[in-house]
C-alpha cells in the first residue's frame, strides 16, 4: 500500500492545481503521475481526498473525490506569545513541535531583555506548514509578525473589552518577589478552562519586572511552569502540553459525567 501523500492547498475546493512549491514536490520528488491519490489540507478544518489528473514539469492538477471535515479536540484556541531566542534554530524547532502538539496562534514578542529583534516570518510559515502536514493537523496555526511587548498587551486588553468570548491569559515568569501560582494547577481549575488560552513566555533573561506588572494590570494571571528554570523554547512547549492535558482532562470529565447522566 502506498503511503498517503498530503499537500497544503489553501481554499483547495476552489482550486484545481497544487501551489507551485507543492506541485514541484509532487512531480519532481514524489514522482506522482496521473491516477495517483493525494490528500489536500486547506488549513481551516478540511481534508480532501483527490486524484492527480495531469502533471507537467512544474504543474500538478487534481480532481477532488471526497471531502473529509476534521473535528477539533475542543472549540477553544491556544495562543502562545513568546520572545524568540538568539539562536533561530532553537525557536524554529519550538515552532515545529508546537504545531505538532497542537497550537492555533503564535506571536513573537520584542521584550526588554530580548536577544533577537527580527524574525523571518516566511521561514516560520514554511516550518509550520511542514509540521502541519507531518502531524496531519486540520488547522494551520496563525503566525504573527514580531510586536513589542507593550503594544501586544495593549492590543489584547482592547480586544478583550470588545469581544464576547472567554479568554484565560497567563504570564510565565521566575520572579520570587511577585506572587505566582503553578500553571498546571491553575489551568486545570474549572474557572480557567476557558474557550481560549493565551500564554506569555519571555526571553532567556525573563520578562522585566515592569513587563510582568503591565501584564498583571491588564488581567493576566501570574504563573510558574515548575521548579526548574527552563529555556525559552522548552517553557513554550511545556505550557502548550500542559494546556492540552488540562483540556483533555476536562473533556474526559465532561464525557464521563454525560454518560452517567444518560
């Protein structure tokens, strides 16, 4: 049996050909030909089983045979806002693994102690798409340009006052002089199992105290990821994994309760 081949095709149902980069991979690397089966991912919740109908040196046309809607684990979103490391290889690895674990949005923060002030979003996008295809994710994470910490907090504060949805916001830091709770203990509490979760992770030198206080004043909860002092990319992945586990625990409790009631 041939291995299933997945390709990222935004608005796949309205298209008839793979995007250029995906077409080149299909034709030149995978040697796909007329009649071969392939799966398309639109990045917004749908897979499509399709068949190759025509190939050329740089083109690969397809015909959709079946629509395969995907189901989310839960309806909420995980948004990680993180200060990129000086070594881009480390943050790129984090983005790849975060996509595999399951994340909906990534924002890069320019903080007081940030070691990197610029980032290539086009390269990050390619890593996200590759990880999405590899892990068979139905939704492509949104990747945002780098923004200053202050501007990000102000934007989130404005959005929260204008929109009617549940958002649990957390800032992870290591300052002993600022009260903080264990993130996993807090995220598993019923009142924090909101539809959307926003997690802030700082640079190697942590957020500044002023940045932490600014976030707290905007309604963020002060948390720690445990006793170990983690590298930036490890902290980001740890927070995502904890959030995923908390929601799975909630869903299992709900399902078990629902079953007993029936």
